[in-house]
DNA sequence: ATTATTTCGTACCTATCGGTATTTTATTGT
DNA sequence: ACAATAAAATACCGATAGGTACGAAATAAT
């Protein structure tokens, strides 16, 4: 299976780290981080529990690893959409598209794993908490940069950037919630449009 | 203690139903419904576990009873604010006041119990789920009535009432989340103002 | 006084949680 | 061939979850 890396002396490792992370992410994402046990994950991933502990140190380490991986697979695509320099309303449409296009990729509805982890943060370990805070702060920065850029181009109303960034964070969270609740595409789209209409100058 | 009701034959009941509900609500509200065990509640309320089961039937019954009580103590005051007939912007200010004034009433920060229960709905029992759905649907109706009234008075933009009601629900949820996160009053107020600015016509 | 009735709470049940001690197994270095 | 090493998995740990069996205790009716 996993015959990568330099091989030392002992028994070759069969545990596939990425496979375990993917399995754990799937379950954390769909069922909520607090509702999935180590036992469940080790069973679903086809790995023994001591194997998990050897690889990740414990539940905290696994959840941190999952979150780091989610940064690449779930958050980076969003950041890329935000970083493209284009009219604000085009960006909003691109965001709506991104959200809606993510839907058919998964069999079971899911929201934002970072948001889900954040909302049960006090049940998670120290390392995971640190990672949550870092990723959240990074995403706030991304939103702030996007807002700031649109403001300097005079495309949106003059709302304090800090406030606007937090608002964007909340509205993204809402939209992801609607996705998880299986609300129809049209409803999600209309809700996002309504949310972001606070930025567009009154006609 | 509890010498109310008609007394029959057996040992008089000492368990105070309302006290147990209040204790359970406090803990569900502060720590999250899924993070509080029956053991914990029976300990904190000074009641034996079989006593709890005799009174409420089980965890599901207790959580349902707590939610019914929350309708009176937490939701009704909000509905009353919404039902008063006044200019939309005055209502928004009254809502902000209601939210902020609720803060110093509690030692530990808390959001909306209905929202918290709804966000972990799949971990709760059948009766509780039914109650959650009923209360949520009721609150949506309240928001819709408020929006509809403002629309007929030409105070707000022409946004589909269903969508607007869902939006209001989400924004209230956001505001409660900020309260729970201990964000400063000014931030909560600005966020609510920003959220509700989607309704106000061109400035 | 005795009996019927109701509530009381201790002590227990099974399942599952996160986590680990320990032995086996598979490989490399000598 | 054999020692050294590293990862494998079984089988366990104490704690806690939701839930209950059951006898003691307290009252009202007889």
C-alpha cells in the first residue's frame, strides 16, 4: 500500500495517512466533529485504533490534521475566487456559483467544516483549537482584503472593513448552513444575493 | 417543597419540576444541549436520576420540557417586540435593545437555545425534534408577519416575505452567536444594523 | 394497626468513549 | 542465521453515557 518514504529497519507501514484523513474529514464534515468517535473512524478507515494513535497522537492530532487538509480542499478554492480582481457583483456571482457547484460533488449534504468545528470549539483539543483560530483569522483576512479592494474601487458602500469582514464570514456560514439543510439552489442563491446587497450602493 | 395539586395516597412528591427545568435550561443554554448529560443535570438539580426519569420519561422528555419553557422565557419577549406596531427602524432599534439588555441578566454568555438545539438536532430525541420544528416554524411566522406589515406600510424594500423571514431568522441567529462569543455591545449593534440595512430603501 | 399506593434514591446494567499495554509480524542490518 | 527495529492488531483500561431494578420511606384509606 504505502511504500513511500525512506524505508528503515522495521515492519513496513501499511497505514495510509491521507486515506485516514479523508475518511475522518468525510465523517466530521457530514455528521459534525463532536458526533464522530475515534472508534468509528478507525473502523471506517479500516485501521486499528493504536494505528491511529501512532500516526496522529490522538483525537486532537487527527482533528488538527483533518482541518489542515480542509484548508487545501475546502478553503483555498474560496480564497482563489476572492483573490481574482473583478467587479464586486461578478465576484458575488462567482461565490454563488462556487457554493452551488460544490453541492453535486458530495452524496450527503455538508456545510463548512471550519464553521462546524468552530461552533463546538470547546469540545475539541488544544492543537485543534489553535488551528481553528488560525484558519478562521486567515479567512477573515481574506474577506477583509476583498472588501478593502472593492472599497478602494468605489464599488461598495463605506462600511468599516472589520465589520464587513465579520459580516461576510457570518453570511458565508449561513449559506453553508442552507446547503447542509438541503435548501434548493434558488433559495441559497437568493439568500446570498440578499445578504450581499448590504454592500451595493442603493439604486 | 412541592405540596401542590391534589394529594392522593402515596408518599408526597418532593421533586420540583420547574426547578429541574430551570436548572436543565441553564446548562443546556450555556454549554450546549449535546454537551450536558442527564447525570450532570440530576446532580446539579439535586434530584436523583430515577426521579428525573419518573418526571420526564427520559432525556428526550426533559429536553422537550425545557424547550417548551424556553418558548415562554426566551421567545415570547421577542415576539412581543415584533408585534408592536411602529416604524421599521424603531422596531430594529427595539430588537437591538432587547438583545443587548438580555446580556447583563446572565452571568455566563448565552445565545439562542432554540438555535443551539436546532444546530444539533440529529442528536436529540423524537419529541424534542418535533418541538424544535414547531417552535422554529412559529418564529418564522412571526418574522414573516412583521415583514409583511412593514411592507404594506411601504417602509421596507419589496423582498419576498418567505425569503425575508428566513433572512431575519439567520440574522437573529448570528446576533445571538455574537452575544455568546462575548463580542462587545457596539459590535453586536453595528452588525445588527448592517444586517437589517438590506430592508431599508435607498438612504 | 394494617394495607394500598406513590415517590424516594442506591446501586446496578450495558454500551461506548478516548486511550494504551502487550504480543505478533514483517522487514533491514550485521 | 540472527539481532535490531518498527508497525501491526487484540484485548484491555477507567470513565461516563443513558437507563432501570428494587427495596426503603412516606403518606392516605381501611
